[in-house]
């Protein structure tokens, strides 16, 4: 994700093309610095491999509107 290419319009088109319900999903974007800070707060580690590919931890976090973590679980993916 980059701020140059992933504009709000592009992200809305992605939601629509992939049939995400915009009442249930919120896509956010920010600066690299703010994204790294949020990832650290959420205990998510990631590394850019290429401009469009990232290696990242597999953690699912669920948050309520009260802004605190309800659940955090490591997810193992079978390949």
C-alpha cells in the first residue's frame, strides 16, 4: 500500500469489486510512520519485500467502537 496509488477512490473501487460491505468494513490509510506506530501498538510485525508485497505476522485483532482490543489470536496458515 502506498499513499500515491492507494487513494480513497482506489480503495472504494476495491471494496466494490471484491463485494465488501462498506457498513461492516472500514479501510484506513496513513503515513508510513503512523502505520508502523499502529502496527507496533497492535503487536503486528511487517516487512516490505517489494513495493506491493509484504511479509507480516498472522494475527487477527477484533476491536469494538470503544477502541480497545476484544480479542487477539495468532492464526496458523496451512499451505
